[in-house]
C-alpha cells in the first residue's frame, strides 16, 4: 500500500515538473506582446508569410538618448522663491514618437486634469489623462500619437500612417498604400510631427521663431508644406472644443545676442498663472533640438523644473543653460488657453492653500 | 489534502517561472556598449585609429524635398591599432539625408508676419553620424568605402547601430550616442587602458 502511494506521488511529481518546464519554455520562447503577436520583441506589430518566410513588421518608437539622461531633481517645498504647478496634475510621459508631441501631450494632459476634460477622452483612467504613460507601455501615449490597437483604437492612427523608423525621411507609409486616417485625438497629428508631407523626419517637429527675439504668434506663413508645431498645438486644442487666447514661440532673452527675447521673469509669470511652458533646446553642432515641459521654477539659481520626455522623473535646468550636457536652452513655446469656467474654478481651488 | 497543497505549490512555482521569463523579455532600445559588442566592432573594422581631426568640410546636394549632407573629415593618425600602418592621412566620409529647409525664411506681409526674418528649428533626432571639430582627438572604428582611400565609421547612418566614433577627453574615452557598460566603462576612464583593451580584442596583429 505504502509502495503504491510512493509510486503514485513520484509519477505525479514527474508529470507536474514536465508541465512546469513546458509552460516556462513556451512562455520564454515567445510571450504574446501588446499587439497580440507571439514575440519577446515588444515592437513587432504584425507577422505575415511571404515567399515561404515569416516577416515581422516592427515599429520602433522614438527613444531617449541613453547617454543624455539627467539626474533626478529634488524639488523643494513651495516658497516665495519657488513656484510650482502642482506635480500631481502635470503628467510625466516618456518619449512617444517625438519629443515635441510628447511635451505638448504632457501640457494638455495637465489641462485635461484642470478643467478641460475633453482633451483626453480615451477609455483609460475613466477618461482622465493619467500622470504617466506607463499604463500604455514604454514609448506609447495616445494623446501624443494614436496607434492601432492602443487604448482601444480599432482603426489606423498616427503611428500607423506616419511612422517608419527613428530619423527616417522616407515618404510616410500611408502614401500610395491606403487612405490617411482623419487627424484628431493626438498632438502629433496637428503638430505635423513625423509627417513627411510636412517635411518632418520621424521623431521630429518644426518650430518657427523671429530672429530678433520677438514672439512669433501662431505662424502659418509656410502652410501647407510646413507646419509650425506651435500652430499645431492650437489646432489640436480647438479640435477638442476649446478656444485659445494666445500661442507663440520666442527665443529667450540673450540668445544669439537678442534683446527682445522671453525672460525668466516672464516664465515665472506663466507658472504662477498655472500654465506650463514648452522649453526649447538646440544642439549647436547639428542645429537639431529637443523639447521639454517646464512646470516650475526656483529663483535661487534661476532653476526651471521640468519633465524631459526621457523618463517619468522631475529634472532641473538653469534658465538659459545647457541641458543635460550639450543642448543649449534657446527658446520657449507659450500656450495660453481661454479659461473655461470649470478650469477657472479648479485653478482657484488649487491656488487656495 | 496533501495533494491539494502539493498542486497549489506547483501552481505557485509555475507562476513565478512565467513571471520571471516575461520580465526578461523587456528590451531597452539601445543598451550601453558592452565588451562583446566592442569586440565585434573591433573585429568588423577595417581600420581602428587614434588621431586628431585636422579638417572638416560639409557639402549638400539638393534633391527636393530632401537634401543629402556629406561630411568630409581628414584625420592625422597618431596610432593605427588595426589596418594599413603606412597611412599618413585618414579620409572619412559620412552622409545622411534631411528635409531641405532654407536657413532663413522671409515671409511676405499679409501672412501673419511683418516681413521680419523667421527661422525654423527642428526638434528631433540628431543624424546618426559622428560630430567632428578641428582639433578633436578621436578614436575611430572604420570600414572601407567603395571609393579608394576613403573610410566610413561603423554604424554610420543607422540609429540602431553603435557608431564607431569615440572622443578622447580629459574624462577618458566617451561616445556622445551611448554609454559604456560596466566592464568597458572601466577601461574607458583612461585612454591608454582603452587602447590596450582594443589591441587585445582587435582580431588581428598589425
């Protein structure tokens, strides 16, 4: 009797061990990724057979430069020298198909949380823009770039129509192949980001400035072939049913010797009014830039507190300085929405200690 | 009762194994350069050299809406770690495409500007090529171009490849495109250590 029991348990152990290793090996051989494809590669969106061979369609989102990561900032308590927009309302997204579209998405994610609720209306978080894009996976954010299969989307979106590969200047995938999606729901659509017909390589957005440092309001002078990202932000905001009081890009005071530029004092005024500001950087060697979202300041050291699109942390930069090691602070993009009634009440409540 | 407990334990172990295997599947885009990749670069290179950039010239060819930018670099070698030891001058050529953008646009009145010059700045990825300035000391991993006596850095033009251009600075040997992983980072602190490391991994005797 006892022998039989030992034998029975031994056989059961062998069977269960076999099952365990089988399941584990199947899982590690190719888990199902976010696109429903059995692959360890999170960027394989489709697999098809051609000439007897499997072909994986891979979309690699824009990425942060590994060597440029800046240290996390320690944000002090709010004081007379420190001005902050409540961090609990300013999202920190990592790069989702372009730094400028991502920074604008963070700005509009903030406004979505503070009185403009129709800016993000997707199924996540009850239709309220979350504080990070982790829920959608690294490098994905439907407010920056819509994507088939992401956030309940069942039709092609921004990424499907415009994205090929980081830095690509090739014609967009939809051209000559299928009908372009109706632009909407994401900042990248309106800002011209990644769109070859707007002369933007993948990962890029163009902004325009007056050389003399004065503000350039809502520039449309080179449409339709070229789109000003600042004008695109206005188009996005209006497409969601809201009005814009003012939008402009401007060199900061002193850049290239100008005396008409945007000052740290003006930046502080924007933050004190509850309006985040796009911080524009430029690398002098390549003349290519980077966009981040400024949401606070510290008068001591003329610091800007910001989200840099490379992670979900807070960082800091000296106004007019270098970030993190060779991008020079060159300009700003200021966006002033027309106050909604709900927004006004919310801002009043947020300002109340 | 014992059987249920046993199956429960099995289920727990299976779940842990599945979780572990899936957590490994997360793949960062471009990892810091490790010793294996560096050894592969050393083996793939036709020439590895340390030297000083003595001239940089840029030319552009317009093919609307794109323009091809070609960078011509001349480098005076100090040490050739792999390849033709007799080279007195190394010529490097790299090229990439970008959308043509006039440097300064003056937009006529009536289209929301006052006729003042407007400049465009693109926020986006830098081209995957080396950045050179006269006087820079660099270490380059090069492959032959089809043209005679011209080279191109490994990985040039490809955002997903490790670019074979390193800068020799007071802080050691660095890349402006990626970081080094632990092992390589140790050698990269000092130029001499890095050179010795490359020599021992270059895949041939000069």
